C-alpha cells in the first residue's frame, strides 16, 4: 500500500549511521543521496533493498515523534535488528518478543532512534520451531 515514506532528522549523518546499522539485518542499506542541487542544499538520502523506500532528510526532528515498522522475514531478523539498533545508539523501547494482543504470530522489537522516533521490526510468520 505505501510505496515510500520518510522523516526529518536533526542530525543527518548520525541518523544515516543509525539506520544503516539498524536496517542491515533486514537486508536494507543506504542506497541513494539526492544531489544537493535538487534539494536546495538539504541532505536527503534513501534506504531500501532494491530501491529507496525509507527516506531521511536534514531538518528539525519530527514533532511529535513518529512510529515506523519495518518488515522482517524471520524472528531472527527481528532479534538482529534490535541488537544492531541498540549497538548503533538506539534506546530499547520493547525487547524482541511475541505481541499476541496484536496478532498471535506478531513478533516485534522496538527501539527509539536518535530523535526519539519509535522504530520497529516485525515478523508475522509463525515460528518454524513450533
């Protein structure tokens, strides 16, 4: 349903480093910097797997903070996302685990990014070990 989205970040380079680390376990990476002549000098860049789908741009931090949930192919990816995001300076906002109040197979983890946005990785696949 959503083709791409993004958010304003208070420190572009810090956010770029954070999201590069946090999204890597999900198979995403920093793919593209928009040339500054197209953005009036504002730093703008996109993350994704084969095309940019999540964008950041320099500016004031989102107010109020927002929530983004990224798709994970497995529960192991959710776990790896959480660990990588914390190692990159994120703040724990919900350890990896089942959230049956959302759906019986909802397995997610939450971190706050450097600007306080609630960033999540979620897997909806049933656990292969049960």
